[in-house]
C-alpha cells in the first residue's frame, strides 16, 4: 500500500493506494469519528462492492443509499435522496459519509457532507480510474445545474481517500479510457517524464497491469495533491488541472449530461487546447501530435462531436467558472509538461480553433 | 452609525448599525469586489426597499431576484430560483450577493453564496428585527428539509452586515415581537444587565423609539459577535445562542413552517427551557417569572400550541442538530445571564416539562 498526503494544514488528509483496501476495516476505523456511517453508492457499484464495504464497517450503524447511475442524476433531486436517508435514519453531526463509486458519487456525497447539518465527515472510496486519479482528491464537490456543470457546490475536503486498485477489474473499458484522459492530462500540464512514461506504458494500463496502474494512480494523485496544496480554492495555479475542461464542459452541456463520458469530453477538449496553444505559437506541432496520438491509443475521442458549432461552444463557455469580468480564461500549454491559465489569446484565434478541422491528423 | 466587528481572523467582518444606511452607496462599494451584484429579496420587502438599494448600487451590473415571502419557501425549489437567475445573467465568481430581507432571505442568500460556483461574496442587509439581532450575524446559512429545520446548509460568513434601523418602521408589529424574543434571549443567556435594561425599556422598543432600538440591536449584535468569535462552527459555547430553539424548532416542524413565526416558537420554547432549568433546581422561580413576564410584555406566546403532545415534541427533538450519539442536549440556565449546553437532565424531568401546564403563571 502506498500512502500520499494532501497537505492543507488542519484540513490535511491521506490518500491510500493498494489492492484489496476495501476489506481493510482498520483503515476505515482510523477515519470514522462517531458511531454512524452512511454509504452512498449507485446501482452499478452496489452489487459489486457494497456488501464487502458494509462487512468492513461492522460495529457501526451503517445506512446505505443506492442512487441511480449517471451524470444526468448529478442534480438536486438525487442529492435530496441522501438527505432524506440521513434524516430518516437520524444521523447526527458526528456521522461519516462514505462515497463508494465514481466521480458523480464522490462529488454528490462530498457536497451532501458539506451541507448536512452544515458539515459532517466524509471518506472517498473511488472505484473508477477517473475518480481515483482526479475527482476524489482536492475537495471539489457539487452538482450540475441545467445551465452549467458543477455550478453549485463547495470546497470540502474528505477525511481520507481510500483507493482499492482491484476495483478497476470490473470497470468497463470505456470508463477506463475516460480515466486515462485525466492521467494523460497530468503529463501534459506538469510532468513531462510522466508523459514519456505513459507513451511507453499505455498498453499495460489498458491491459489492467496492476503494477502499471498503481504507478499511474500514484503519480497522478501526487501531481494533483501538489497543485491543490499550493492553491486549495483555485485562486490561481489550481486552474491548470482543468486543461481541456472548458471545451469539454461545453461539449457535455451541449450533448446533455451523460451522453459523452466526462473523460471523453475532456479528451476532445484537450485536443482543442493543444490546437490553440500551437496556433498561438506556444508549442510545436510535435507536442500536438504526441498528445493526440496518446489520447487516441487510449481509445479516446480526438475531435468534438460532429455538428457541434463554434457558436454552441462560445455560448456554453461564456458561463464557465473561469470567466472573470466577462473575460474567458483558458488552460493552454507553453510546452510539454508546462501549463498556464491565460486570457492572452485573440477572439479570432479561439474562433479558428473552434472551427478547425478535426481530427487534426489522419493516421 | 455604530460599527462592530465580528472577529474571525481572515473571515472577520464589520456590522454597521444606523438610520438610513440603505442609501449609503459608499458602504456597499467598500464591500463589493467585482462589477456584478445580485440582490435577493422577497415580494413583501421589494416594493418597500428594492428600488432604493438598486439606486445605491448604480454603476454595477445589478440583477434582482424577488422570492415568495415566508418560512415555507425556505427550500430547494426557492433556492434554485437564485441559481437560475445568477446563471441566466452570467454572474461569475467575483459576483456579490446581497440579502435584502429577514432571516429566511438571509439564510437562503447566504447558502446560495456559499454554493454558487463553490463560494462567492455576500452582504447581509437585514430588514427585520430578528434578522438584525440574530440571523444576519455569525454565518449560519441554510434551508429547511421536510424532516427538520435548517438541516441543509453551510457555515459561511458575509463580507459585511449593514443594518438600517429605519427599515423597522415598516415592520408588522407581530414581526417586531418575534425579533424581541431573540433580543430577550441575549439577556437571559449572557447579559444580566441587558435583561434589566430590557425590563426598563421594553415599551420604548415596542413604540419603535429609535435610540432604544439602536441600543438593543447593538447590544444584541455585540453579544452574538462575542460568542461566534469564540466558537465559529458551534463545537461548544456557540450552542447557547439556541436557548429555546430545540423546543421551538419542534413547534415549527409540528405546525408546518410558517404557521408560527420563528421568534414566536422560540419564545414558547424559552419558557419551556426556563421551566426545565427551574425543575432541575438550577434557577429560582423568580427568574422564570421575570422571563415569562418580559416575553409576555413583548406580546409573545408563553405556552406551546394547544394540543401539541409531549410525544410530538420528543419525535421532532430527536432529529435536532444538537443530538450527539443519540443523546439530546439542551440549552438551559444556571442563573439569569448564564446559560449552558447540557445533557445533564433525566428523561422524566424533560417529560414533566413537556407535560407541564402552560402558561405557568396566570396574570
């Protein structure tokens, strides 16, 4: 088992990474403060892992909430099912919520923990690659609004993140690929060596090689923990974690949540961010090529949805959380492994990127 | 104009108290960070004060949301009207929300500010006595759930509280009385001198004497700011501010939100807390008499609703936020001006208090 620390003073917490951690009762006990626990999961994950987690929690009052599965349920109505259950079972302020599932479950459970009785404890047990390497770490929680993704939420840190790499054995191939979009992102924004390692090891990850997965998760979490420790509430540098996300969110909003997976939209958005960075003369075409090639090997889309217009992008990007004083800011690359948050691009350059011909390269 | 400070390190903020502050543009300008402002108010307050506040905010992009008036609207559905408006008008992370109204508007606007894009600025402009002396100060925000009051929310401090005492001139008498319940509370829990001052000056307050109102608001806010500075997130001492509230919340939940005003329920609940404190031998009957007499002079109920059973109280009190590990804790008095948070009472004593004959004293 590997242990990392997210360093946030009195809100610091550990990330545990290893095979079979779901059954390690003492790991959970170390981070549960009261005698009540509520496990929040979904219809897909519950049959696979809920009974095992409940077994590890024997000795506590455990109440479980099984939500419908999918980004389209990341809303007020579903969030309220968690509050209903907590109140019906009379959970008090010392209760601990455990998120067992992917990013949607983690984001909603974290937000429920932030709001229930104005804040209770919670533990992340991410079961998808995407949530293991990204959304479970850093304290961003929330739900979607019909007019924008993650528009309602809180910065609220978990008490621990417990990553059982064995849970990836049941993950659909499409979800594994979606997670790889975020893994590749870390290489692009802040870790050139990791990018080179991924170019050498991508097929091992697709084949669920345990050692390779553990290394990729650990390096991804370490990169994220480092950025979050510098800037918990995204006043500055933390925004680089959103490479490809402004374009990607626009794709998700346009398609309706749940059509493309988040990681798929991010992959296409990353290609667009690379295209714009190159158009501005900040990176060589070779970096765009290597990024596209790696995403494609990970079986991810490298083009926005056919028929999505530049106008549709502009409209959705105007409500992005990185807009300040009417000015859109984007995450772009200054080099491989070097991202920046910038508004230093012309409307014409952005327009050209939105209208460029994708895929950029034909194999 | 009087200025107090709520001392919470980097989350410290001023409370301004005075006549006509609603028109003082420079007070608002000093606490607005971006160029966008959203005023949240209700159908009762909007015709009285919205145009004046909007005039004071000229130069900003001002978008206003007028919500229905009443505790029964303090829920998800109404909260979402705020998010809808913010997103429709493309408010970004630098926006400032202004709560113009009573406690319901303040609690909902504060919670909306806590959650919108994971946290934006907000200013409290309380227009009722109750919100001026209590709910606008201290950062408790939230909404109700059908199974419990204020069960979903956040600790989120405003950037400033701006109290225009002139707004009390349009306040219905019943609402003025409801606010006095919280004013009297401060005397009972932590300020015997203030209680004596209230015994001498209550009729001046009921007659809207400006000097008396300013003094009562200032002393109440100072008491609250002092307690909140000691214990922002209610780990301990802050709970004393809830004298009468556990009984009161049970009354509100049983009646359906909006039947009794919050302050009315708190008044009846305070009588019950005094009764139990006396039953336990902690305070003299004279303190119970003086408390009941002052509440009655303030035209507040000194008995729970006719027909509300002990069983109904017990059922609603079991989901109170002060329940820990199944143990109900109450705020009781050890003397006039001296409150404590305690679970040190028998089930029988509580039962006897719930079944006692109210009103306790017949004039």
